[in-house]
């Protein structure tokens, strides 16, 4: 393999170091992942963005089914009276609900909420469907959109409407519900790390930060390239909070009426934002092969020369037949240089260039987007080597992201150190468990991301709370959050 | 193959002949396809119903992609001002729009419609994205839910919210747009006939019946078991109607500003209603194998006898490995008789019974749901024969439906005959093309379904309009419609 570094940068994207936020906007618009909608706070997911979402959906959905879940569809409208039954939940969501007050020409008697999440309507039906322990568990999931009337929005990261999946399950015992809660968090971690190449910290949220109505909330937290944390998935154990409010009772094996245990868990199109901000570089996107809508792009070089187009078409067919997602870019309206930039911008993991000289030598020129290395491979048998190449890119992207995350995680012992650490990543610190200290740290350093990792490794931390000096209860990751 | 007719009917479903409407309600609720929602006119699609929808989605989506379409997601909310730009369209949809007037604590300046369909917002973005002929065509589709504030609702057939796909495409020339319109109708026909086993008449709607804002609407019409027609999919050619209203212009190859040509096409969860009412019988559902969530159910008989459970598990694995959707019903809480009824009710195409006597003889007892025949097959190599058996069931269901449809289609020459024919199916009649005659026939016989088939075979019809006696312009199918 002859290797040489390629040095043609795309010039029309703001460098990350200059203005990360503008870089993000440039990338999402110029790669046509999405566009702003003529509706306040909403976005349009364009084909390239939606194709990524379909890959994520597939990775998630197959795992949901493998763990015994079934898909359903519940109405998007929820009557106000249903929403009001669980007090904490209402309080959490009411300020950001969009209300339907008119249907056709008729003014509605009762306002209907566009679902901000669906616990309330799932619970209403579970109360109807469940009679005995034989009916349990019910492990349902739905893919849909939800609406939260957000003030400040950013495409993929926070929009008024977004696409997600929401799992809602009920169980006979607290143990089963807790197992479910953690199983689904583990499914999320697996998809994040193995499919999206996003290293994540998994752990529990504080009392203050848990979901409205939950007894415990768990999350996975990823590190973006600007040093901010992004909550990439959550899993909640409600205990009997909702089943008491909605009357989900069943006869247990001993014949006694018992409240059911409930969980819910969700991930959203936000994951696309995480992929962009974790892997992207100054040339644009870098997509992990396992979710790249196009894994390999083939570019004919000097396409007018005999044999070039034919060789490209043969190569395309060979790779497609081998199961890869391939695109042959045979546009004759743009230059090869434009195409190079275009596909680097779009983050396609592998580019294959096929020109007359390559064909003479029986090779193709390979460019891998993760390292920007260029080298040649024998044309003969390339389909057999492609999986290995893509796996190597997948692993490399994960490794780069993990190195970045690890070097942007700092154990700290003082408030001053904590303040410095959250400027560029995660601060890992001892915490006494008191709300007062949590608030103080949050307010002082804008540490809006807080997670108590399952891995309570305390290396480099103190035995006493970083804030008040009292005995430590937890190791906590603090960061600024998206 | 030893055959015997099985005679155990499920008793708790109203017979179709007694009350078709009640039969339908019994079937959808007892098979747990769906349930009524605590929201006016909405339904909940339960796991078994949603699994059918996923099969339909897959059949459609793979064909959309094979014909060059890409999936996207557009916002569910549409500002009133956008909706108002195309006059006919507004008039058609405004009476059934649900309006959002409040977001969080804020009263909105402008009302937002929950999309009843998305032409208006697609057109708004197309106007922004399209500059030259090089940008065309754009062939987009989205899977989403839409909301229409219906007065009378029935699960799957007509609900306030329903799931669907809507394709929206723009093209440079009228010819391309017309080709697209008909290509997608053909995709629908293929899915309906080859996958859902629903024979359909394909053709054009009258001027009166076309979609609000369309220049031409095409549809496929299926025949339900009560003799009513069901419109199962539509495809519209808008010409430049919308692009003029929304300003979708492009520079053509000659450098001249030109309005784009537009199409849209849709199918919905209504198709599930069509499957139920076409194939169902007095025992419940009969699902075509290609969309059945469970194609083969395995029932252990005398499961406590040595070897039975093991044989069932081995069989399950063998069939799963061969790619079939299989369920082993090893419940020990219900009797074998209950299971028989249960799976017949749920319409599973093939039931395999495995008991000690079967095992002694090296066979399984096979029950096919379409014909209710029972016979035995050698256990050894059954996976190899399963595809053929399922194909045969698929074909048989189609044949039965086609025979029913054909015997419920009557060419007629007089109004009296037409009136009789639409009592039990399609009346095929000559029509002068005048709105007045169309209205008269519709009003007199409640012939709310009207379609001019592409196949204008006039056998048995007259040369003059069945209503006014003027020269005939079209052959038209008339029926009562869902």
C-alpha cells in the first residue's frame, strides 16, 4: 500500500477552532442534512439526513425486537385532563406544550396537547388492558414525532418538533422494571458505541435532573468536539408513580391487587447532532461506516477515456452485490476536484478513484475519510477487502473520539479545578449528594450536565465533596451541556 | 397428503352475513389489531396491527427506493398563511383541519394547522431549493401521520389521525410528471395485488372527485366483502397548479424561467382495513403470507409427552433459520382448542401441530387458514416445502378475492340495473362525462365510488350514457364507497 497525505481542504466551511457553532450550521446546511422550516423552531430533515436516521432506526429497532419489544402507534393528541393526572409530570411539561383548541369549524370543549411524550396516554391504555400478572410484562415502543415548544432551537439538537422513539413498559415487580431500565440503557450504549462510534459515559442522573415523574433516570453522555456534553439517550424507572395516578392495577399470583411497575426510555434525532459534532472536522462530516447512507463513492477519473466508465460500473455492481451502500458519481457537470470536496464534505467513509492509469496498473486509488490517507488497492478482489477497510474506519473514528473524550475528562479536587475542567470537557469530582452543592456548582460554572457514572472509579478525586468538603457520596461527571 | 375438513368455528364473532359492520368491529378488537383511543376519532394501533403496517411499509418503501425516491421528514405544523396559497386546496381541506393556537404559555400570532396533507409545505421548500433544470426532478416521500377532523370515524378506514406515506415530486416537463403519477399508481397496484392479495381496478377519478388542487387524480379501488368499494391508494398530477401558487420556478435548458410540474401520491393504514374486509371470514382474519406478522404458528400437542417440546423447538429454529416468521405457542395456561381458535382468529396462514402420534409417524399436521384444510407433511425437509405452501396460500387468497370481485362487478345498461348492481358491488356503465349525470347517479343510488378504469373494455355496456342517453365518453365503475 503506497500512502500519501492529501491536502485539499474544503474552503467554504468555517473552521471549528474559529467558531464551532457556525461550523455546525455550515456543515448541516451545506451537506443538505436539513434545512430551516417556515415554522417556528422546526426543521426539515432532507434525504441525506433522513437516510442517517433510517440507519439509526434500524440499529435500534432490531435490538428492541431482539429484547422482546413490540412496536405500536398511539395518538399524537392527548386530552388535557389525561395530561394532568400525574402532578410532577404536568409541571415538567406543561410550559412547553402546543395546544390544539379548534377542530375544523368547531371550538373544542377540552384542549388537546400535541404529545411532548406519551407516558400519560400509554398509562391510560395499560390501565384498561392489564388485569392479571399473566398480562405482564407489556413492552411497547413507538417511533413518532413529539412537540416541545422550545424557546432557543438548533437543528437536530433542540427543535420544537423532533423524531424519536419512546419505549413504555410495565412489569409485575420492581426488580423486573429496574432490569428493563438498565437493559435499555445498555442497548443505547451499544448502539452509540458500536454503531455510531460515540463513546459515552453511562450512569444515573441526580434527583434534581431526573425526568418529570420518574423515581430514577439514567442517561448516556457523549462529549462534543467543543468540550460540551450531550445527553444522547435516557432511560427512566417510574416505579408505581404513574400506575398509581392512572390506576394500573393487576392481580398478582397470590390474587392481590397490585400496582404495576413502569419504565420509559427514549432516543431521538439528536443522535445525528452528536455524530456531526463528535466526528466532523474542518472538511465537513465524517460518518461512521455502519450508519453512512453511502459507504463507498466511486469517482471515474478522465471518464471519457476508454474503459473507465465500464470499470466503474462493474466495480459499483460488484460492491453492491457484496452488500455495501455504494454510489457511482458519474456527473459530467462538475469537475473531479469538486466531487472530491463534495464527498469529503458529506463524510463518505471511502472514496474510490478509477482512472486510466489505475486501470493500467490493475488498481484503484482509495481515500479514507477518517485519516485522509490515500493509497492504492488491487482492483481484483476489492469487494473482499472492503468490509475490513470499513471496519477499520469505524474503529478509528471510535478511537479518535474516545481519545478526545478521555483527554477532555479531568478528575478534580477543588472548585477552581472543576471550573477550569468544565471549560473544555468533563470534570470528574466527588459530591456529597446534597442539592445545595449541586446547584452551587451548576450556577457557578454553568455545569448543566451532571451524571453519576456506574463506574465509580475515584482515581484523582478526593474523599470529600468538591464543593462543601463533607463526606463524598458519589463520583459525578460535571460538564456544560447541549 | 391426507386431507380432512376442520369444523371448529370460533363462536364469539358476529357472522358477516348477520352484521358486517359488527363483524368488522369484533375482528379488529378481538384480534387486538387496534383499540379505541381516549381521543375523539383516534385509534391506537396495537402490536399485531402495527406489525402488519411494518410489512406494508417495507413492501412500499423498497419499491419507492427502487424507483428513485428518497425519504424525508417535514414538520407536522403548517402556518395558516402557507395553507391558504392554493385556493382549491384550502377549500378542500380547511373544514377538517385541527388548529394549534397556543404554544406553551404563549398565544400564537398565527394559527398552525396540523398537516392534513403536506403539498403546501413541500411546495414552499421546493421553491427555495430549485433553481435550474439540473436540480430536477426531486422525488421525495415521507412516512408520517396526518390529521383530518372527521365527523364519523371507523378504525383503519377513517380516523381523525392516521398513518400514511405521502410522495411529493417535481419535474421539468408535463410528460415526466404524468409518467411519475402513473408509475406510482402502478407501484400501488403491484403492492396491493402481489403483496396484499387485493385485486384492484386502476383508473382515473372524475373531475368532481379529484383531489383538491389536482389536475388529474388516479386511484385504485378494491371490493370489500359487503359489496362496498374502498379507495386504497391515490396518485395526483398537479401540473403547475401548486408551483404557480408557491412560485416553484426553474431555468430550463434554454435558460427560460419555467414553472415546475408536480405530483403527489399516498397510501395509508386504510390498507389494513382493506385486508381485513377482503380476506376475513367468520372465524376472523385471514392474512396473506407476504404481510402476515406470523406466517407459521407451531402448536405442541400433549406437550408433556416426551420429545414433543424438543421437536417443536427444533422445528421453530429450522423455519426461522430458513427466513420464515414463526411463533411457537408454548403457553401452558390455555388448552389446545383455545389456541386453535386464537390463531385462526388472528389469521395466521399456516398452523403446524406436533403431537406424539405425528412424531411417531415422522409428520406434522398442517392447517392452512385460507381453505381450512388439514393434512400431514413429512417433518423431514418441511422448511423446504414451506415457501411453496405459503405461495399457494397467497395465490389462493388473491384468487378468492378476485372471483368475489369479478362476480360482484356487473356491466349495466339502465339506471335500474345500475341501482341493483351497486347494492352488491361494482356497476360498470357508460357515462357521457357530464357532471349532472354523475351527480344524479351518485345521489339516487349513493354511488359514492366512481372510477374510470384504464381498461375501457365495454363488454355488456351500452354506447350511450346510462343516465341521459347521450353519447358515451367513458366506461365508469360505480359503487357505494367506504
